[in-house]
């Protein structure tokens, strides 16, 4: 105990500290724009109906009130915290490990070089894949909650829909089996390039900005809130445009039990035991994209992208703008735990 008490309190963040900072920042930024998150999820799952953001906004207000925009808020915050924590933890871990390996191979006295764009993207993809595997069940539950109660349930003589976190989880397992909690994992793994592109582009632009500053005598390593927001918004917009079709396909896979009005080639839908319609169970992201292209045209691939980009840009911008502040909070939390752990 005496040896432990002599240790200095933490003065810089560990991978766990960076993960905590990222998770706190992610929850804050997503909470700010949560109504947009609900809107974009419903538009993406709204197969074939072509509802606009305005009409969907009016419908939710009329039928569900303000609370309709906050369906699944708790599950989404849990998903955001776990996903961001896992992503930032794995990203910091694999990036630090990779940089140390490069440093060990570098000849003595030679200057350190920044990571290439390819390296940043690869490290981000690895971190994203690991995070997806561990956190996607919460994401599936949150997505189902955002859509609200399925049509036809809760009426006289029928089972009342349980929209709670555990209720939705039980419903998924009952309808799809335990593997239903991992619906959309394959497109989710493909979509790990989204944060990889976002952070890769952000780091490259940030490096260029800091280098330009250094040339004019400004040695500050901080971008400032305004510039951080702009760079975060730009990088996230690019990543969203590139990956959006798979984002839409992933949402439709995760919500297939809701009886989306999507027809098979013979014009009929398979049904659940309770008679509600559902797309084929073995339909994957590529199948969905092919069917959407056939039935809705190329524009169907980008249905709801405006809401997705607006939500993503605002959320990512707020996250990057507040990142340094939440790193400070994380360091303070680590210092608090240090003091508590060293008390006799």
C-alpha cells in the first residue's frame, strides 16, 4: 500500500482514458441531435413510402407527441457510450501499438514520420470491427425502439407490445433467435470504414493545418472549437456520402421484423407467426440494395441521406469540438479514482 501511495496521479490519458473521453463526448453529441437520429432511422426503414422529413416530423408530432422523438433514448445512449468507448479504446490501443512498432524499427536519430492515410484507415477499420462485434446487440434494440410499437399489436385480444429495453430484446430473440441480436453485423463490419474515413481524413487535415501554422511561427497544437467543428463536419460528410447505401441497408436488416412494406419478386411478403409481414430472413445487404435499385431506383439508395448527414455532421462536429474538453473531464475522473484507490 505504501508503494502504491507514492505513485503520482495520472497526468496524461491512457487508452482507457481516451476511450472514456470519447464515450462521454459521443453521448453528449448524440443527445443534442437525438430527434434527428429518430427521424433518419424511420426514413431509412420506411421502405417504398417516400415520406419526406417534414411529413414524418408532422406525423410523429400528431400521433406520438414530443416523446415520439425520444423513443429508445436510453438504449441509444447506452449503445453510443459502449460503441464510442469500445471504438476509442481499440483505436487508441492499436494506433499506439502500431506507432511503437514503427519507432522500434526506425534508425536511431531519424525523425518520426506521421502515419499515412492508408495506415490511419486500416487502424480505424480494425478498431471499428472490434467495437461492432461487442456492441451491435444494443444497437439493434435501440433501432427497434426508435420505430415504436409494431402495427397490429396492442389491440383488443392481441399481445401488448413491450417497448422496454428487455421487452424488445425478448421480442427479437423470440422472432429471430439469439442471432437476431446481431442482425446487420456483416454490413456493420463493412461500415467500419465510415469512422475510419472520418478520423483518417480528420487527422490528415489536422496535420496539414498544424504544419501550415508551424511554418508561420504558430506552435499551438490545439485547433480550437470552431475549426475542430468545421473539420469534423467535413470529414463526416465525406464518410457518410461514401457509405450511405450500406447504412440504409443495415437499418432495414435490423428492422425487418417490423413488417416493412417491401415486396418479393412474386409480389407477396413472408409473414411471422402472428401474421405480420416481414422481408425474407436470408436477405442480406447486397440483396436489399439490388431490390431497392429495382423498385425505387438509384435514388432509393440515398433515401433519407439529408437527415443522416445533418445528424452526422452536427453530432460529429459537436464531438470534435468538445473532444479536448471531455479529455479533461476523463483525466479528472481518472485522478479521482486514483485518489480513492490510494486511500487507506
